[in-house]
C-alpha cells in the first residue's frame, strides 16, 4: 500500500474517532493532543483494524503513541 493511501486512510480513521481535521498532525500524541481515553482507544483500534484489514496484537498497541508511530506500524504491516 502506498504511503499516501496509508496516511489518507489513517486520517479517515482518526476523523471517525472524533478528531478534528485541523488537529491531525504527524507528531500528534493520542493521549496528550487528542486526549484519548480507553473508549477512544477501542473505537480507534476497531476502525484501524477494519479499514486496514489487520489485527494489532495487544503488546504492540502500547508502542503506538502518536500519528507517526501508527504510520510506521502500518508501513511495516501493510
């Protein structure tokens, strides 16, 4: 999958979780910038796995802390 497609789909997932378009930055943190709580994480992972047709192992979820981390994970997975 091309980098541009990965980024576009990730941004689509973030928008579905309620993140405003203008708040999405490459270095944005899910906890500090988007203020994700447990419910937000579950919704985000649900859409992420669905859109990208992947399964994110529980131990790797802890390593995903920012938009950049997610892009790196998706590049290595897709």
